[in-house]
C-alpha cells in the first residue's frame, strides 16, 4: 500500500509509509481507526485492505474476522488435500508447534468457515434486496460481521443513509461476528431449548 500511494503522487514517501502502514494494521486487526479515507485510495488498495479484515486477530482476542489460527488451519488443510491428491494413501498430519491438530478441530474450523460464508452470502443478498448496490452490501456485511466499522462505497463514511431494514440486517451481522457465529446460532437450535 505504501508504494502504491507513493507512486500515485498524492503523498510523500513518509506520508505514504505512515498512512499505508497504519491503515493495514488497523484494518487487518479490525481496530477500525483511520488516519486517511482509504475508500478514496487508488486502484485495488481499498479492496485489498478490506479483505485483510476477514483474517482478523488472534484466537481469544476481541478482534473480529475469522481469526488468524482458523485461516492458518484452513490453509494447511488445503495443502494436505492437495498432497492427498498426489499421494492418496499417505497419512498427512496437520501440525502446529510440533503438535498434531486433531481432525475434530479441523472439522470444526471447516464448519465455522462454511457457516460464515453462507451467513455472509445470505446477509449480502438480503441487503441487496433492500436496494443497496453490490459493493456497498458486500463491504457493509464484511465490516459488520468482522466488527471493523468502515466500509466501501455508500457506507465508507457512515451508515446513516441506509434504510432501517438494512440496519437490522447489519445489527444481526454484528452479533454474529462478535459472538463467533456458532454461539448465536446455537440459540436457534431446538436441541438447545430441550435441556
């Protein structure tokens, strides 16, 4: 981001380094602080920064996003599946810090990822049904489910211009993101209410 800002000619190298680095860290950790309006930055930078928020912070932190450990486990599981295509009979273990990660943990990470994607897509389509454009609905759901704050396009500055139905959808997205999806969805299962 620093080099792109610098070569666009709008910022000096020092300002490019300052704004670029700060925004990357702020967005990636879902802090939401801003020193510059990154939605007006050139080319792909706003989208690149926005996608960093999906990674989020560390496990156990209050940062939003899918969490770094889940992304790492998804990556390693993907590599394991590629290796299994080449060597179908091989037993390939996923390890973190020289400890084998149980398959049950990998399954729960895949479950979280699947529910995350389905919930994200459903809420994005629901926002589009309220009249919001595709980029704004994508960034609004992403910002809310990742507990980020700023979005792109119509929600880059604030959310006051969107209609009430869209705000309710985004409130639900914030709850899903803050409570790590499964915690909230358990409340809607009949098995939870039987006991």
